[in-house]
């Protein structure tokens, strides 16, 4: 089963809508709650990254009986050094974004920690693609 | 799952099937069938929103008959601070206590006397626990049930500590036993403003006997006490003469919003109102590292001052309690060492809650494949429904109807928009539509033209 969402850059008031929706869906399945939490936390962080760092993006979430695959594709600045970005505490967030309570540099590390697999592809000046898998 | 005991009951003879309760219920636990509201046991959290909104008082809260106190030799009224604040401040606590004694109780004991011990234990738990933060207070039983049915992933945050009510009840039993009273001779009756507390007392955890012998609804005792107060002489009574001990100024406020959280160190927050709490918990579920140590969450607006069985305006009640606490803090004579300090070590082990299990109401099926299939169907059905959430189908909104259809609790034709669509296509006769509507709302709403 597939869910798709549009994510708008800069729209912090809507950040978290997709993950909250996916959370509702997962709560209807007989899943272990720790798994739901892992999905929701990692998806939320990825969603916020598009809002905070990119212009716009889409989320496609595929749920089947043994796993969820979430693909987040955005148009934005891209990530020049993915290894650096993956470091805990690394952030290029603007002061405006920090004032909103985001930009602690823990997003990507948290996704890594909560997901069973994380795959990042990025082209500077074009955009970023995250594939996050959580097994049930 | 139906081992959830409920204090709220819908009286069919009185229910007019207006659907107000169905639409306000925070857990979508009510449907209308045959012109009557129906409660889904595994979803109801006994918050009392339905009781408050029912225009014809068709929802009642079960209680024990007052006469049940009399077979006991020692008849204790266990009374919350909210009760004393139901009355104008010209009536002293001593005088209200006197009125309770005149009704037939032999002792009156204020629940907030138990707050000191709970505060101490809460602080200990907070100092110990790192993983379960934020600790969610279990003071409000409606919130405990809300978390169980709607936020199962948050169940492990619930603090496994009983509220002051239990501490006070157990303490008073000990106190009377010390004076030679046997267990059988002692009846402890909880005068309550709260449907959820009744439900919790009537379904204690497995293998546990509640220290409380019975519950009496606050509105009933309010009426009885009011009569006594009006008949009584001048107010000479001193509170301290009538009760074994009185709660301190901070304890008096325990049941109000911020009553607990203000007593707890660390990052804490208090939220009241079941819909407000629901919104916040939705957010909490999403966070990797929640920013709080302690959450005080209460189902009623203004917390227990707004309990369903109160009579007085909740803001007035809260203000009276605050004014009492201020006076109490100023009055040195009230600061006597609390008699409650005795038997702490005997009571403490009895205040732990063994376990709180999740009881998800959202699960579509135990089988994952089947649940996914149902989820797909719900999505397809939602695409056909008008999304106006009118409730004319007897379910609280289009999403709820879609779920009801998939779970076999309703059919597509329950939707009045679908009926029109089917009629236009010649798939449904108007008479059949009328029959369907009657099955939901009762025949008289359709047949009776001059209602
Ligand atoms: N979708 C994205 N587009 C562009 N840059 C990104 C994106 N996601 C992450 N980044 C970069 O990686 C850094 C680290 O991301 P993250 O760990 O989520 O921390 P934060 O978002 O708090 O800065 C960001 O500061 C940003 O430079
Ligand atoms: S706030 Fe108080 S009265 Fe209201 S449901 Fe909770 S415990 Fe009961
Ligand atoms: Mg981030």
C-alpha cells in the first residue's frame, strides 16, 4: 500500500504532517510500538530536513506486511559532504531555522539509528534522495 | 477487551438519540443505532464528556447506594478538597465536616492528606528513571485509559504510582486498625467528582483488593450536606477538631491544574482538557527525545474542579481552593506535623502499580496481512464518502464510518449521500433508504410528522 505526500520547503507549520499521517496508519496494523516509533521518528526528521533545507519534495511510503520503504525526494541545494552531514551535531541550519527549534544536527544521525537501512543520494544544486527502510 | 469496567451508562428509556455525545467523544466510542446511543466498551475512557453534553440526562454514573455505609461500625467519608470548595467560603471546612458526620459518617478524612507521600515517591521515581522520561502522571484515570487505547506506544511512560486517593484510604485503614477497628468493621466511602475514578476503583488490577469499600457521587452528597448546612446553627466548628489531620497548603491544590507538576523538580508541564491532552500526545509520539521530565495530564478542564459530578462552577471552585491554600500557608497553627507520617513504610509498598498494558483500539486486525487489506479498503471507501462528517450515518464522521463498514459494524448505505447516489442510479429504492435511516435513528424520527 502506497502513500504519497508533497512537502513544502520553509513551511514549518506543516512539518510533521506526513509522519503523523503514516503514524495513524501504522497504529491500525498489529505492529510492535517500538517499530512504529522508529518509523515515525526517522520519517519526521527526514520531513523536517526538506522543510528546513530544501525548496520542495515528495514522500512515497510503501507499506507491506514485512516492512515500510520511505523515499523522500527533494529539489534543493543538495548535500556536498554526506559523511559530514551524518555526523552528530553537524548542521548548516540558518539562525532563522534554529530559532524555530530545529537545526540541532541530530536529524540524519537519528534516522540512521532508527532505520534498518538508510540510503542517501545527493547532487549539489539539484536535490537529495533518501531511502529509509524499517523492517517489521 | 471488554474487561474494561465503565461507570458511565446510557439509559435507553431516556436517550433521544440526538448524537451530541457521539460527536464529542474523544475516542469515538459512541454510535447511534435504533435511535439510541451505543457505547463501545473497549474504547470508552470514562472521561464524562458525553455525560456533560447530554441534553436529557440520559447518561448516568453508577454509584453505591448511600445506605450501604450503615452496616459498617466505622463509616469513613473520604473526601477530596474539591468537595469543600463546592460551598461558599462562609461555610468552614469544620462545618461541612460536621454536616457529613450528621449524615451518618463516623469519620471524615481529606484525600489530599495522601499527597505528601505521593509527592515524595514521584520525586524518587523521577530521580531514578532515565529511559521512561517524560513520566506521565497516573493521577487522572481517564488519561491512563486514553494512553492505553489511543497511544499504546506511550504506555511505558505512565508512572507506576497510585494517586493520593489510595494513599489516604490505606493510611486511614491503618489508622483505625491501630485503634482496634477490624477490616470488616471499617467502611471507607469515597465521595467523588469523577466517573473515571469510579471505573478504576471498580476494576482494580488482578489480585488486588481496593482499600475503598464504596463510592458515592459528589452531587448526591452535595445535596444532602446543603440541607444540613442550611439547618445548622452558627459556624463554631474548627476544622482541626473534626478531622485527624489536614493537608498542607501545597497538598490542597494537588487535584487542580499544575497541582502536581508545580511540586516536581525538572522540566514539567501541565495540560488539562481531554481534547488538549490528545493533541499533545499526538505530538509526543513523534519525538525522539521529548523535552520533558514530567507531564501532568488531566481529562477535565480545570482538572478535578471541573469533574463531571461537581455542582459549583469550576473556576469558582478552583479559586476557593487557592484562597484556602493561601490562608493555610499563612496560618502557622495549620502547620502542625502531619499525623500522616506514621506507617509510611507500611503503606509505600502498596502504592506501586504492577503494570499498565496497552489496549489499542486502533488495531484493525491481529493479523498483519488482514489489517493491511482492511486499511486499503478503508481508503477506497473514504474516496467514495462525501467527507462532510455529518454523522447522519450514526457514526462520528466519514473516517469512523469507513472503519465501521470494514469491521462489519455498518454498511455503505448508512451514508445518506451514498443513498442518494444509489437511488439516482436506480440501485436503491427510496423506501429501502427510509428503512435504513430508521434503523439508525429509530422509526419515530421519520414516521412522526408532528413531533
Ligand atoms: N534534504 C536536505 N537538503 C539539503 N541539505 C540537507 C538535507 N538534509 C540534511 N541536509 C544537510 O545535512 C545537515 C545535517 O542534517 P541533520 O542531521 O538533519 O541536522 P539539522 O537538520 O539539524 O541541521 C544539515 O544541516 C544540512 O546541511
Ligand atoms: S481531571 Fe480529575 S475529575 Fe477529571 S477525569 Fe481526571 S481525575 Fe477525574
Ligand atoms: Mg534535520
